[in-house]
């Protein structure tokens, strides 16, 4: 249960700034996600926190103690890598026990703790298998167990699910969240997948070009994007430029207007404030149907729950589009 | 079906072409006498018995083993850490290393022997005529085989993540190298050692020019006894061939299990 404080952190490689002026604090037991596109500096920031990569400026402290210049092995940090980084010459159990061996614990204690963590990550029966004999999901569980068994103060997860298929990714992320909550482990998770970030995190830091552009709970970041970048990155927001906003909604705005696709209603009959529109295309996304609707020459995405086949609107259908004023959000 | 027969004929022809000299040498090494007849007059193991009782042959064989094993020990001691450092700390040097390992093949042994003779024939470091100059030369010959095999494995093993993971779990760089990297290099290292060994055991030019009879190796011995008896030299050749064949088979087996493990 640790409190992590990162202050004015900066990292450069030659002339290129990877990130600068990064400051944030994590509460004890909090699950925080660094979310951003590839190359935004999130993985480097994670490596800097772990001590594997040096920083150019700033400080990092855990529980009030400065660890800025502490070697990685003494920071009390557990890390799970995107590539798993399992030792190919060791069995799953030997991989998990590696950190405990480095701490020179007794063999009986090592065996006990390995058995505990194997149970925790549900890897029973796979202990004596080598990494190449395990599936992607099992390998990632070994990596997670190896990071957890040393009882780290902070757990760092560097895109741990990105190499897995969708089904395993979903079940493993639920398991990660469950284990994190059970252990009350302060965790920093790095991902470029906004769905992962939204489902897992207590708080999300959205990063772009080496800066944190928005910070908040999953709900806040999703429903109240502050910038055009966040609105685009977090989902399929409709973004209207000031001219389009004026033409479609009669709203004066300096920046773009962001409208969530699920906040727009499609009606069969005109209503007060509704606009005529035509269905141009529809996409079935499982429980959601996403319509591309054209209204006043502007293309809008509208999400509706997929209740039944009778509700489906055909391409070319005339509809009424109702956009509530409350759902409009002006972004920078 | 016809194409299949054609392919079988080509392969069989090739095997006969390659196998016939070996079979003939084997037969000659076992022949009592083989002159104007199609087949030898009789068969005898006498040439092998004579060879394996010859103190000069045994001494040459031991010399060859000493030089080869010494070279490969020194090679392992220098090349394994060098390859690791290049891949882990100075990846920019990989290109330079790839060029360097070509140099031993770029300069013919006869040419480099002349240079080495001039350098080491007399002071300050007199090495000509001693096994040490052969160990030095053979090191450069083994370098490309060993470095290339290690580089392939290091390049494929996600070295940085493995080292980072080991560091975070409390291992020093040396410990991480010994416990994580080295065991994963073992198979490619062993395969390259066996290949280099077979190659070095058959080396003649450096051995003859730099050391000659002062530290007679197997190939120099074979050259020097070539006039004694054809049957006897055939027995030498076959003994050497059997030994290197066994080593090559071992190297191939190790290489195969290396691929299987990954």
C-alpha cells in the first residue's frame, strides 16, 4: 500500500523530448492508467519510474522516500512487460521463484510463496512447464506472478495484454483488476487501448506528445473530454467545427463541439428541436448499432442499443435527429 | 512418378559421387594389398593397429586436441562476453563486429602466415614454432563461427527485456548474465564450438608454416607421412574423418534441439 509522487519529470533522447513536466500523485492502492497513442512517452515514463531508464529532471518518491536515484532492484517495484520477458531456460515455477532466490530466502519459504501466487493467478498444474510450452495468457500470468511474488510496493504493467487475443485479454484484465484490488496494490498500467483503460482504472492520465493532456476518473475522461485530441482518442465522438456547430445546432463556439454518439437520439417523427436526417450506413458492433446519419450536410455517428431486428433502420431511411443541448461539450 | 524416379536418381548419383572416394579410401585402409586388381587381395585391420600404436601419431593427435581445445576455451572466454556486451550495451558496434569477423576469411592463410612469421619469428615476442601462435591464429579462425552463432541467439532472445526483468527482480548484471543469458546461449555456443573444433582440427596451412614439426599437429603429421604407405595414410584420413563426422553430428544434434527449445 504505497503512495507514489512524481514531480516535474522530464526525459530527452538527444534533441527529442520524450516527455516533460510530468507531475502526479497516486493514492495508496490506486489503479492508474497512462493512456495514449504509440510514441506518446507513456512506456518511457513507466520505465523511468521503474528506474530502468534514467531521467533528466524531476523526482520520484514512494511513501515519502525519494527513489529518484535508487537502482531498479532496490525500488520495490514489480513490473510486467509487454513481451512477458520470461526466462526461457526456466520453468514457470523457477521464473516465479527468481526474485525470491535473489533475496536469498530459504527454499521452503520460496516454495510456499510460489505456491500461493500460483494459486492467486490460477496457474495450478503449469508450474513445471517452460515458457515455450505455455499459451500467451498463461505466459502473462507467469509474468504477473513473478512480479507479485516479491510483494512489490508498486506494480507497473507495460501494455501487458496487447499481445493477447480479444477473449483472453478481457478475462485477464478482469483477473488483473481483481488481484490488484484484493492485494490493495498501487498499480500503474500503460495502454493505448481506451476500453482497457476505462474498464480497469480508478484514474486515467491521457498522454499526448510527452504531456499529460487530461487526468480524471474513467467517467470524467470519457464523458468530459477537455481537448479535441482526448475526444478523438477516447471514442467515436462527433466533432463539429465552429461553423458546423452554428449551422447544425445554432451554437456559437470558439473550439470544436464534441457530441457522444450514444447521446444522439434517432426518432421516427419530428419533435421539438429535432432535425431531419438520412441513414447513410450502419455497422453492427454486437450490442450496439452504429449509424452514420447525414443531417444538414453534416455526417454524424449515432449509437443505439441493438434491442431487436425490428428496430433496425435501413440505409436511406429518413429519420429525425435529436441532439440534447446538455450533451454538447466544447473542447479546446 | 517419372519425376520422382528422376529425383531419386539424381540424389543417388550425388551420394555415390560423394561416398565413393570415402568408401574407396576405407577399403584401401583395410586392404592388405591393392594393386592391379579391381578388389583388394585381402582385408586387414593392421594399418589401423599400426597407426593407433604409433607414438608420433598419438602425439600429433594430442597436439591438435590441445591447440583446438585451448583455442576454443580462450575463444569462449573472450567471445561470449564480447557478443553480450555488443548486444546489450553497444548495439552500434554490431555492424563493426560483422565486418571484423569477415577479416579472417578475407586474408588467405598463406598471406597472413608470412606476416605472422615476420612479426613473431624473433623478439620481442617469439612465438613461431610454439603452440601459442597457433592458438592465436585459430582464435581468429574460430571467431566468425562463434560470434555469428551467439549473435543469432542474442538477437532473437529479447535480451533487453530479459535483463530488465532480472534487474528488477534483484539480480546484478553479472548474475543476470550468468543465470538468464548464458544458459540460453549454451546450445548455440556448443554447436559453434563443435563446428569450429572440426574445422580447426583439419587446418593445415597455419600449422605447417608457423609451427611445422616443432609441434606437429594431425594435419602436419599426415603431410609428413604421406610417402610411407598409402594404406597407412588412408587409415589416418579415415580416423580423422570418423572423428570429425562424430563431432559434426553432435553439432547438428545440438543445433536441432536449440531450434526445438525456442
